[in-house]
C-alpha cells in the first residue's frame, strides 16, 4: 500500500467511525438535530420575514409615495413655499429628454379647509396628472373604495346633501382617515375653501370619486387628490407645478440619473430666467429625501446577520455541551485509538467530522422546513390586521397590515453559514481538550 | 474464631440448622426470561429453605442463576412458576408497591459494586434506608453512627463514596443493610471486586455481625476461597440446587 | 406486618437532587451559561422593548392630552368645533376639588387653516393656560425667538419653527386663521406671532400653533359659546403616577360631571398606539419563543443525559425501597434546581444589562437621529430599558414552567427504571 492509499482508506474509516459514533447516543444526537434544525428553520423564516418587510417598505416608499427621484425648487423643499414653482418650460424640457424607461409625473400641493355638513378640517391638496402619475406610482391601484378616474365626477350618493346643479363639481380622491374625520363616502360632495395664490379666498365643490387606502400619513389624514387643472382653478395658479416625480427601471443606481436631470435643469435655468423667489432647482433620490427609511431598509441584511449570530450562539452553547459530553465520555476509547497508532490529528479530525455530520443532519431538515415557512410567508403573508386595522405608519409612510416574506438566497444562506460557523467554533473546545489529553489520563479514563 | 466457623459450616453443610424456624421457603421455583432472541432458563425448579440466623453461601459458576435466585428472595423479581415466601409472606402474591414496602422493611442488600448513592456521604448512605422507612431523625442518626462504628468506618462518616476504597464502600453497604433492621441480608458477589485480603475482612465482618446481631445472611460467590467461612453452602448448577 | 411505605423523603430528595446536579460540573456549567445567557438576552430585549413602548406612550401622553381626557361624547368620533364644553371653568374647578395628584389642563383644540401672504397651510391650534399647562414646560424651553404667551392675550400665538418658515412669519407677523363652522361656513380670526419654538420633532415644528385659551375661545364663541363660562373643547388630566390611571378614571367617572361628557384614558384616545404596541410586542415574543425553545432543548439534553447515565443508581434507589414517584420527583427537582440557578445567574446578567441600559440608555440616534415617528407619536433616539414587576414575574414564570416541562420526559424515564437495573453489571 502506498502512503496515499493508507491515507485515503484511513480517511474513509474515520468518516465511518465518526458517523457511527454519532448514532451511539441516539437521544442526544436526535435532540441536537431537532434543536439545531428548529433554530435554523426559525432563523431562515425570520430572515425571509425581515427581507420581505424591507422590500415592502422600499416598494411602498418608491412605488407609492416618493418615486425614485424628485425634482423641486429649493424654496419648496425648505418651506413648502407654494410660490416656489417649477415653470412649465422646465417640465417640458425634462419630459422631452427623458432616458428610455424613465417616467415622470408632475404634482402640485396646497392647503385648504375641507368641510362636509357640519364637519370641517384642514386638508392638504395634491394636484396630479392621472395618466403620468399612473406610470410613476401605483397610487391608482390603492383605493379603499371608488375609482381612480378623475375625468368626471361620479353621480351623487343617494341620500347625500343636494347640490345646486348650476355650481360645477370637480372629482377628487380623499385619504381614508380624512374620509373618517369628515364622515365622507364615495358620492359625497365636500366644500374646499382656500387662500388662493393671488390672496383671494377660493371656494369650490368637489365630489368624492374614491377613498385612498393608507399610503402616506399626511395623505391619509388630510389628503385631497385632484387633477392639476382642478388644483390650478381653485388656487388660481396659472402655470407650473411644485414637484416632479421620476421612476426608473434601474432603481438601485439612481445616482447617474439624478446628476443627469440636475444638469438638464441647470442648463435650462441658465438660458431661461427662473422666478426670483423659490431658489435653485434641486434633484434628489428617495434615499436623500427620507434617509431614515432608506437606512432602515438597508439595515435588513445586517439585522439578519446579527440576530442569526446572536441566537445561534445560544444554540452553540448547547452544541458545545453535546460535543464535550461525547468527547469526555469516550476518553478511554480515544486512548485505545491512540494506542493503536492513530495520530492526535486524526482524532481531532474525527471530532470535527462528527460535528459536521451533526450539523448537516440538522441543516438539511432545518433548511427544508425554513424554506417551507419562507414560502408560506411569501405566498400568504402574515396578517396583522387584527392588531393594525389601519396599517402601520412608520416615518410618515403607512404600511399594509399584511406583511409578506421575501425569500432570497441571502436569507437562506446567512443563517446556514452562521450555523456552520458556530458549529465549527464550538468544536474547537473539545478538539483542543483532545489535543491536551495526557496518555495516562486517557487510558485511565 | 476461624475454627468455630469451620466447625459450624461442616456441621450444617448438608441440611439447614436444626431447631430454628424457616425464614425463606422456595418451592418449585422456575424462572425463564428472554435475552435477545433466546429464552434463558435461569432456574429450573428450585426448592430451598433458609433458617433464621444462617450464614449461607450460594455458589456456582457464572451464569448458573445465582443472581436470579437472590432476586427472587429479595422480592426484586418474580418467578415464572413456583412459590417464594419470606417470613411467612408469599412474595408471589404481592403487587409492585407492596413489594417495594416489603423490601424496604424486610430485606437488606449488598451488591457486587456501585452499592452507594454517589452523592451521599457514608453516614447519609447508611441513614438513607432508615429515612425511607420513616424512622425518627434522632434514631436514624444514632443507629447510622453506631453501625458505621461497627464496620470501623466512623472516621470516614462524612466522605463520599468516591473518596473511599472498594472494601470501605462494601462495608458501608453492609452497615446500611444492617442499620435498617431487615430479617435477611442478601449479598450478591459482595467480594467480587475486592482483593483477597479485603474479601476475607469483609466476610469476617459479615460473619461477626451474623453471630452478634443474629442476622441471617445469604451471599453468592464463585470464589472458592471464601467458602470455608460460610456455615452452609448451597451450590447452584444449571438452575438447580445441588446441596449435600 | 407490612408497614406501608414511609412518607416521601423530601429532605433526602432535595439533598440528592441538588448534589446530583453538581456531579457533572462541566456539563451543568455549560448548560447554565446557555440558559442564563439566553435569559439575559431575553431580559434585555423585553426591557428595551418595554422601555421603547413606554417612552412612546409617555411622549404621546405628554404631548397629547394627558393620561385622562374629559371631552364631549362623540368628539373623538367626529371632532366638530361646536362640540365644546360650555362651562369650562366650572368643570376645571370640579376636577381641582377632586384632589387629583397631578395637573388639570383645560384646552381648546381646533383644526385651522393658517394663511399669510406667503403661504397657507393646515395647523393644529391649541388654546391653553399659558402659565400652567404642561405643554408650556415642553415648548417654552424650545423658544427660538420672541416671548411665551401670557394669560388673557386675545391675539397671540407661538408657532413651530418649520411652520414659521412655511408661512414666512417671524415675531410680530400677522396670520389669518380660518376654521370651519357648524353650518358649513367659515370663521376667521387674525392672530399675531409672539414667538417661535423648535422641538426637533417634525410633527410639532410643522403643525402646532399654541395660543391662550382666550384667543382660541373666539372660534367657540363664533359657534355660540358664552365666553363667561370659559368654554373649552377638553380638559386634560396629567397624573403624577401613571399607574394610578385606572383608579382616577373610575373616581372621575363617579363625579357628577355635566351631562354629555365622557372620561377617556389615553388608550381610548389613541387606539392606534395601543395596536402598535401589541404589534411590536409580537416581534419580542417571537425572539422569546426562539430563545426559550433553545433553553428547553438545553435542559432536556442535560437532564436526560444525567438520567440515562444514572440508570444503575436509580435502580439502586429503587432496590433500597424508594418508590418510582419519588424518583420522578427527584428528577423534576433536579430540573428545578437547574432552572433556579440559571434564573439567578440570568437575573444577575440580565438585571445588569437592564440596569446599565436603564441608567445610560441604548443610543439609537445613528439609526433614528430625530427619534422614530410612528403611530402618531415619537420614540426618542435614546431608549431606557424598563421592566415592570409583572414582566419580571412573567419571564421568571415562563422559564420555570418551560424548565419543568422539559424535565417531565427524563423524569418519566427515571420513573420506569426497575430495581433489577441496579444489579446489571
């Protein structure tokens, strides 16, 4: 036999012995496998849940509220100055030079008093261009009741207060909380009173065409959405908008697009005079606009890693216990193997093999169970509507009470890697003890 | 002392001591049990009578059924057929809980090894059975100390088994058996793990207690050296008694 | 002749079980470290979780309308300006005479549209007693320019810094306030900015406008209130001891308050906050389940190994006359000692963590520089750990319960050991 042969056959024998050893104490091995399999599956499900939550948050933030990029006048960002408008010329310039796949939607904002019957409250007006808005955000698909169509008012609700047919009525969508405050339903007619841009008091009647699901806290509590034309009529605003929202297919790399639009705007501003108040044009990504949210979303990976390591350390102590027990109760046996000429290195290798087998035994069913749970979370979600009937508001954005998981390779591999890392770490202690066994101690057992 | 023992054993070798009432009576006792895939017939019709105050040895090669026989008498196991009675009580008629109680009050055990509860000291081990019997604490303490003195281990009273030699452990077991005032002490190969000198010492101690406390002893052994100390030798071969 | 088995030998069981636990010291130490570390971690999670929730609740209570709020029935459902309390002064007197340990703050809360030549935005106008209202404490120290309000000032307001920027106002500027009235019309009043405050909390700095009761009362007078009765929309009650809330809610209800008034606690005033806390607790409970599962496995492993390797010893105990149930009790006791010791260490570790974070706080300002806004309130960026007696009891009880449960199977195995097993070589 060549040394190589000895080596490989010895290795094979080692694997065999390690495997057999594992099943000598069935209860202990079974218990360890159950514990680690359980821990692993829970961690995988946790990772899937967190990833899903973050994906949902990010999706909400960009698809429903912020878009990927926004363009404002500085005065609007700082003071919500209603006069800090983006002139129509600039809107046209940007719109005409959009890169392929990028969409744009203009918006206007203002405040008014809204009332229905004897109830009244302050409201926030948002003027949108429905077709363009639909290309950028999914607001149109988020209605609790009614429809997104803002082309004409729906007929009045039976039993609603009568309105003189001579006064024009414009269609609006209102926030869910606002609808509650005003006791308004689809088909009701609300009165809006505002101070117009020219200083006069504007007043008009508006038909509730739809009630929006909670999306954004201000929109939910006090939002009234109308077309830009309707907005301009009420506020006597002749030209321009307050906000341009962009969506891009490459949402993870907004930087170049932000710079490109900024440059475009600066060029335009160089040749056309901007209104004296309102300041420069500023283009920002959603991460810059809501940094806390962006930070939270980006924390998902870190949180999964930290929690996995933390929880597996506790599980690791259990593994350490199992391995130490099995090494110490086999002192005599190790002594015999040493006497038979097996090197210490091989003994250590055997102990490592045992713990790897044990971990594999836990990893296979644990991963399967975890992936199954992850699948359930991804497919059916976790419904918290019993606790949060109106969704969960976090940093100004309202999230749905049904949380869905998002399974990625990362959310499965992170706990799996953490498990193996902790296992190998826990094996170091008995391995070290094994190297330190004195032959007398070993034989005397 | 040795001479007396030898005389006594010579006299009673073939039959129970005359003039004393029987303590243990076994009639037609058989015991079969399954070991793996084979049925083992450990006892094949044993008839045996032990008189009160006897110091008897049960001998036979290993596997001859010595342990099984002791288990029957000690109410640790039930025969497949036949009858075992101790002090007039038919053990085969007793249920589990009653057997437990019976054992507690009537039989003392000295095993081959691992006789002592490892986490208890010598004194606590001797006291243990008396505690289970529900004796008053004061009495327990006095009796435990007394019997530890009897086996000459009073100075090791607070040691745990780990810190005692094999012979010392066996003596504590003897003290424990006696302290509980049983009718009968059963010892299964009590000297098996001891060297010759220690084995003789232990048997001498047991015999001395047999005489002084009028305690009935039945011990099994396959060690021919200790036989001369027995007052009666019962020989077991292939599950049958070959006495006399 | 058969003496029945003696009573259960408790003393011996305690002695044997306790000492058995320490026979395999290494194993017990490792198990203990696992359990107590897990437990300490749980204490930390729960402490920080509860601390965060309590912080949010306190902020909500302090910035909002106190622990208890008295207002018109139906106001919560539909906050209409004509739903005011006509005899505000009388109600305040009544409450002051009740001897509430804390503060009583009459307030007028209105939704208004604030307009200047520069802009027009929605605002929450809160009329208070400028000298005594708890809001003064929070906002006066944040005053950036100008003066705080004085009682009887019929025109003065202080506004948040962001609102001042949006409206382009500074101290001395005029603002037109407009509120809806019962008939569907509007009422307007002119006010003057006396000062500007900055709290760092967006909701406050952008939306809140404070005036004296006398100013805000003008809108109620428009709705038909008699100014002589000092009308208010609500009276907020702040208790010195928040745990006395239930008691005082009952006592205030027992007062003969004017008809049509209700006493609400903060849970009723802010149901979404209650839901949020319940929701957020789910996360904590999940980690609790995870850690406790691991603890249960650890205990089961240790105790089971201890039982399996002591079959002989249990056989001996049985042969000596111990009953099976006494053996069962013995193993359960061992489990109990293990968990008691783990709890003691766990509470030292977890209590230490708790004490540290209760004293110094957990600084989350890297993640939430200005605090975290959710469910209508704010959680500060530094969270101090809090543990109530009920929590301590719950965590301790849970660990004990789980431990004893995981000891049942090994105990059952011990119960089945026969005396014959003592004799097997």
